[in-house]
C-alpha cells in the first residue's frame, strides 16, 4: 500500500492540491533535487514522486534518471509536470512505463486518477513480490526443515499406490530410508509397521470423514534393510480450492533414540521395582536428623524390621533411630557424619531391634544427596539383613579359635595371644602350664573314643573354673591342656595355680586312674620370640613329668637339660634319617642275647636287639632311639633293615649247621598295622631262603588294645606260614584273658618287673608262677626275661617256666660272638650246670 509521496519543486498551489487529495498518504516536500535525494535515502517507503521539471530543468533531469534507476531495485512510480516542448526532449525517459506526464496546470481529476493507478500497481507488485517471497519461504521450510514433511493430493484409500500426487522433503526420505519415488510406488501403508497400521488407518478414515481436525501418533516405519525407525507423526487435512479430492500434510520427527531411552528407562524402572520388591532388606530416603526421619522406605521394610513402611515414614509410630540397638546409635551417627564430611559413601554393620523384639544384624550402605546450594537434601541407601552371614562369620571365628568339643581356646588362638603379648612388650612375668593327659590315648583304645572325649570334657569344665583374664586355658595337642598365665608376681603364685589344677584333676582323672603330668615354662626375653618353640618346650616338660614321676602329677619345670634332650633327640632323628637313606648303614647293628631252654640248659634261640652307634654318642640302646623312630615314622624302613640283618644272622647259623635255633625280632605296632606287612615278611623270607619256623616276631602286649581283629588276622597269616609269635612284656599292659585264647600267638614273655619282684617276695606272695600256669592252660609256652640271680632262676624252674634269658646267662652279644658261642659246641647243654 502507498504510504508516502515525495513532491519535488512544486509551487504552493500544486503542493496544496496534492496534499488535499492524498488523504492518509504522507506527503514529503523537497525544494530541489539534492533535498529530494536526501529524503529518498531517509524514507525507503516512498512509492510515488511528483517532479516539476520547469524549475532547475537540468537538475530535475538528473534526479529523474536517478529515480528511474532506483525503480529497477524497488517499486516506484514517477509523475512529471512540465510544458510539452520540454518533455519531448527526453522522450525515451518519459515514455517509460513507470513515468506519467502531466502538463500544467495540475488538474485534480488527473492527479486522483494517477494516485489510484499507482496504488493499484503498487498493490499488484507487492502481492506478486509477497507470493514470490512466500514461495521461497515455503521451499526453504519444506526442503530445509529438520522434520520430515510429505504432502499428498488426490488421496483416496481406494487409489492404487503411485496414483496420488505426493511430495516429500529430504528429511522425510532420510527418516524413512526411502526416496520419494519409492514411497510413491510402494505406498505409505506398505512401509508402515503392521502392528501400527490398523490404528493409523482408523485415524485416517476419521480424518477424511471430517471427524478429526488432525491426529498425532507414534508409529514405526520399516526401512529397506528391515530395521525399524520410530516417528512421532502429525497428520492434518489440506483444503485444495481446485480439487475435490482429499489432500493432507504429514509431519514426522525421528524419535527412535527417545523410544530406546524410554525402553531402557522402563526396563530400568522394572528392574529397580523388581530389585526393591525382592530386596532382602529395604531401600530408603530419609532426612539427616537425629531420628533419621524416613521419607520413603521400600516394601522390604516390614520383613526386615517388622514395621510397615507407613509406621516408619515421618516417624508415625516409631523412628528408625529407635530401631537401632542403643549401643550402635552413636556409631551410626559418627559414621554418617564422617561420610558426609569426606563426601564418601556410608557403610556400616550394626544391629537393630525388630518389632518382634528380636535382634538382627544389618549392613547399611548409603550416600548423601545435596541441593544445588550444597545443602543436604536427604540420605539415600539400602539396608540389608546380614544376620545369617554374621552368624556364620561368628561361627567360623569361634571355630577358628576354639576346640569344638570342649569349648576351650585352641592352639591357634593361644599362638595369636602369645604373639600379641610379645609385640606389646609387656614387662609382667608370664608362664605356660601344660597338663599332659596322654595316657588317655591308651584308655580310648581300651574303652573307646567317646570315653576319652567325655573325660576331656569333664577336665575342661573343671579347669575352666580357674580361668580369668590373666589365666587363659587352651587345648594345644590331643589330650593336652595349656594354661597361659599372662601376669603373676612371684613363682609362688605360679605354683599356687598348679596346686589348684592338681586339686581339680584329683576329683576327675584320679577316680579313673589316669596318670598325668604337669609341665611349667616361664617366659622371658630369652625365649619369648619363638612361639612354636615355646609350645614345643612346654609339651616336652609335661611329657617329662609323666616319665620322671610315673604319672604322679609332680610339677616339672622346663630347663636347660630338657633343651639338651631336645637337641639330642634332633641329632638322633637326623642320624636315623641318614641310615634310612643309606648314608650311614653301619651305625645301626644288632646284638643277640641267648634264650635258654629251662629243661636242657641249652641255647634254643636268640633275641635280636637293635643298637645305634655314632662317634659322639657311643652305643645307644633301643629304649632311646626306637620311640624317636616311631614318632618320626622312620620305624618302618628301620624295621625293614633290622629284619634283614636278623635274617642274615639266621642264614649264618644255618651255614654253621645250627638248625634248631630261633631268632626273635621285636616288631613295632606301626610296622604291624601297615598294609601288606605279613605279605612283605613272607616274600622276604622266601627271597632270603629263611626257614619260617626259626623266625619269632615279638609284639608288646599293648598292641592288641587297638584293631584287635585286624592284628590277629595278620598274625594268623604269619603263623600259618610257620612263623612263631611271642607277646613281649606280658602282664605290664593291656591283658584280657577272654581274648588271650583267641590270639594267634605261640608264647608269652613275662615282663621283667615280675622277675625283679622275685628277689624280695616270698614264693607264696609272688604271682609269677600263676602267670606261667595260666599261660600253659591257654596253650602258650612261657619265656622269662631279665634273669640276673640264681634265686630268680630257681623259682622259675620250680614253676615249670619253659625258657629264660638275662644277664645271668649272657649279655647281648655281637653277631660274631654269638656265633662263636654256639658253633662247634653242644649248645643244647651249654648252661645245664646253672639249672642244678
């Protein structure tokens, strides 16, 4: 619309006329060309210029040329006033379509007509320009829009794909993965996911019928590669004036990522919901206050605490702080305070009291949530029931530190306590007291394992009365108790505790006739560093008490002599190991003590006695090294060496035509119960061509107290091969007349203690003769050992003892001396004179 008009060099009369008829059009007046140009620069909306060229003709022409040039850039109409002869000179300019020529004087009707044409022309130009701009804008929107746009004309559901008019922008093609031509050829129904198509078709029908102004939905398109793209789609009708067919516009926005995020979020929410619903405890959100006021708790709260969520939220019935066991409340508060200050997660195990009054162990892990200003908004976390785990941990800890049968501390705990006190460098006097009930081992063999365990439990209960913070009782080995006295003033205090131990045991083990020993070791800076050595030394002291005082419970202090004995034992053990490995074979040898036939006085056999020798220790008797060999399990290979040497001696006797002499070999229980022992002896006799009837195996009486059936089976196998079996030290250990007859043995060897008593007992008082008589009735021959005096020999002869041996006849001899004793002599009458 024409809004401004410029009048250049018009006289007052013409200017008044212009202003009269222009109405709302603003009239700007310029007195010359320069002023006119200046106004044109300031007012870009000037659409009509009226110039009177009679004033300043040349300048007016220059202005006219400038206006013509400007009209090429933007809409402008020009009216020229002047005489005809002046206008003819520039005809080529005045004939332009944008120039209107008027002669003076200016007529109102002419001016009105010119103004109307200028307005109409300007409106037409403006409309055309607007249409062009709108077209450019539409194209820019259509082709550059970040959403997909499609426009369909002549759309009818019955129209075959490809018949309708269809336009789609590049983003539409990008989203669907298909070109406009492909969509037109296939049709949008084909590329829509089948699960979404029924819903969209229903919407589309209603849109066509005018029931809907538009519709929006989320749907899926199927791309050429089979993948799915989610879109948010809005469809609206288009009213086309030149067509009666339905037209519509479709707007698409790719929401695939959003849908995936929604799926993941939904899945996360489902997982979170499932987690919270199955959580063996509760999730919570609470205030950071003294009550831990709950703002949210999960459903697991009731299972954990016995209270429903409603009872806890906002402390309706009870606050969570009231549920925490009193002794842990400060710990919980301090833990949260530290976690918040350090900006770290809170984690703590503590106990709560449930609504039912039971205590539960819980594990809480949480984190503080802060506002943008850094203030604490809330505390969030989870609280899980760990009662079962805690009980298991406590049970494991108890098992790790206690003997399960007696409930006393075990060796591991005592070691830790000793190391703890050593590390603390305590100056107080300390000591260990060991109670050695090793004799219970034999009792358990006789009466069963349960018997010995019951005794141990009674002893533990009795000794526990003496325990306190400074006197700790432990079980360190089988049938061994140790008191750890962590502090005492004088040795008298130590002895006083020992007396109390004796008094306690007197009412328990004495009634059962169980010998025991008491060992004491005082701890100082010289011995405290090696805990294992301490416990070994106290064990030795208690064992020495048993040996020295025959189980009379006399106190034995560990001293340097025992240390020497330990070193001696270690030396012997090393020597035995070297012998077994073949490095020092000559250190082990046998001596042979004659066995005399009491009827003839002749030598009927020899007992092979093992001896150990070395440069430092000279000759060592079996009593010293055999227990070490048994303890270290070296007795099996050593026993094999002894058996081979004894068989070699037998072969020497045969070579010298001494055919009726037996060789008795002592066999350890460890050897006998080893699997395949009997078969090994039989193979060895066969390989060395030894007469089995000349072999006698001596076993101690106590060996039959355990595994009676199995041992008797082994003896039966050997006896059936011709090997003689002798029970050594008969009467000193386990004796059961009911089983004596069942044993596969040939002879009984009366223990030396019975022979020794013959020197001071009268014949009527001695029971040795009764033992001989009983043995004969059981079908066994009898051997008496340890004979040193004629009186002993006379008694044995009067009571029909079968065989005898001892220093009265001969000491143990080396193999060469034993051979010299029998070879070439009438051995069957060698000691006849002693029997007269």
